[in-house]
């Protein structure tokens, strides 16, 4: 599969202002909105392999969150999940949508949980139709942080971030991808370019604090998954050492009403490793979303 370079991806996007910061966003496709929220430490480029097929049925809205990819990376910024959720709402507003399905991965799962918690509390200006969640730390008790992630949260985090290299990134990515589709050099080059762009490594110790937020907000964020009536689908690579089989088992236990699609031989980045399977699962989920929305609007 041919994938765009970072510069080709940038040329297909746009930039808007969010609280004084430049935020990159790509919008494309037709139909209702599908908000695509990327993970840590990469960017919206992660969706490039699933984009063409999903864009046939949805208008994808894919911002690079603050501190990531092609968006601004302000120094000494707090980078709170609530702010990233605000950014996603601003992106949907910029694109002209007041309702959306959500496709999220990793860090993006946490942002999606914040949006869902607001929606369930009646405090979200956008109507959420469904959630499709890929591998991520949905439950802090099942998140197995990598050594690099753990060190970034210590006083040595700033130094570790500055010493982080493409070689180290490649080692990390090869560890967390599954056995069926290890990352290519082209993919690692794109990940690296997005991470280090505009001296982005400086933001890593600040961004990694989302792990602490997951613990502090667990009851609210997990409760939203458990109590919502909107359709939820988990599409997860079983081989992921961070949030793989062990997270899937916990998800089935705590969110039994949700649909689950397990991808054998796939690791932490299913949208990169197994895009065909992710598209198929997402299309089924979006179909359920449409049925749910129709029933809700008719009072059924």
C-alpha cells in the first residue's frame, strides 16, 4: 500500500487557531463526521492507511493534537486531556459539524473518554453517535507503560527526551508492533519526522502526564464507557505489550455491552499494521451507529 509522506500529508491539510496556537487538521471525505483522534507520540498521519476507504462513507476530521505532529508544541505547556478535548470540539466546529462518530487510538482513547464523559453529563456541544476505540490505556490498572514512558515521568524526563533518537524510536516501535506487520523504515521515518518536528521532543515529558490523569479521572472516564447507551466498539491488536490481550479481557469484563474485535498477530498500531481489518470493523461499527441514531430519533 502506498502511503503519503509527511509533507504530502501536510499539503492535504489546513491550519486553524486554537487558543493562540496553530493546529494542523486534515478534513476529507463525504457524509457525517468521523473525528479521528491519534495517539502518543505520533499524529494524525497515523490514519493514512485507513483514510481512503473510511472517507467513502464519512467526512474524516483528523487534527494533530497540541504538542504533536504538525501542530504547535508550546514549551512548558500543561497539555491536559481536557484541553485536547476542547481542541477536538474546536476542530469539529471549524469543519462545520455538530455531531460525530469517533475513531480513537491510544492517547486519543483518553481524549475520547473525556468527550464521552462530557456528553453523558450533558456538557458536550457535539452529539456523539458512536465510539470506535483502538489499542489504548482505557483502564489505568491494565496499562503497561514502556520503560521510556516511565522514565519520561521522572525528573530525568527532559534529558531522556532530548537524548531520544530515531534509532531508539525504531526499537520501541518494533517492540510494540505485532508479529504480522513490523513497522517499515518508511513508517518509522514518518513517525520520527512528526515527533521531532519543531523540537517536539521537548514536549514529551509534559505530554506523558496523561498517564497520571488517567488514574485521577478513572471513575469518571471508565464510568462513561460503562453507562453510555451509544454504540462502542473496541478493535484491538492482541499482541500489543502495552494494551493488548490483558486490556481486552478487562474491557470485556467492565464494558460487556460493547462490541469487541480482536486482531491476532497485531500490536499497538492496528490502523498501520492491519488497516483492512480496522476498516472492516469500523464500517460495521458505523453501520450500528446509523441504526442507533435512527432509532433514537424515532423514539424507538
